[in-house]
C-alpha cells in the first residue's frame, strides 16, 4: 500500500512563517540547519521530500517544536483514523512517525504514534533545549533512550528522558509506540 506524501503545502507555509517570524534569511536558516540553500528553497516552494531529520534540523535552527512545521491548522473536533495523518519517514532506518496532535503555544507538547521495524537504529539529534520525551510501547520491543543510557522496553512499558541530547530508537521486532514530546 502506498503511503500518503508528507504534508508539503503545510510544511512550506510553516517554514516561511517561522523563518519570517525569526527574521532570518533563507541563506542563514539553511546554514544553521546544515542544509543546502537550494534544498530549503525547494521546501519553502512545496517541492522536495523532507525527511524527519531535515525537519528536526530546521525546527532546532528556528527554535520551534517539530510539530509546528508539519501540523495543519486545527478544527475543534479532530479525528485521525488508524493509518492516516501526516506520516514522516526517517532517512536511514525503518522508522515512521505520525503526528496526532501538536500542543497549543501554551501547552508545548506533541503526540505521535511511532512505527518501527528491525534494522538500523533511528539516531536522533538533540531537539530544542528543554525537550523531554515520554514513550509508551504498544506492541513489540524497542531499545530507546539517550545514547549514554538506552533501555529495552516491551508492551505497556513507559520511559521518559531528555530529548535535548542525542538519543535513539531501535526496533528489536516489529513495534509501535506512542511518543509525547514535551517542550519547556
């Protein structure tokens, strides 16, 4: 089954909005995020295929939560059916995250469903300062946590750790989990 494309129009509008809000040029944002200016220009134009890593780098460079770059405007009642929602893939591991809800500017928390398959681990760079991750495993087994202190988790297990340090997620078998990202 072919998966939906990343929410390119939402990402393009959010990147322009947040870059302009920050008062930085396209060139400067590309430099801060470690991207080619042409790549950033394509993303702001609504083309390209940004990975999770690219969007996290841009969020960190802009000082905003990842969700602010991918979440469309909200209605009062919102339902996301299983298998729907903005699905974003990692570049170097079989890792998919679906944003379920972004926190309001006052709550600063995002909720994701993560799907992981055995293979290369998803190595995550540090997120914006003060980020904290909360994970509950729904099925399977994963190895996760800060690079210096990873823990194996199974169904129903919960972990919390600083998200503003390098960390990773590794599926030991086909797995899914709920991730709550808290931004202080």
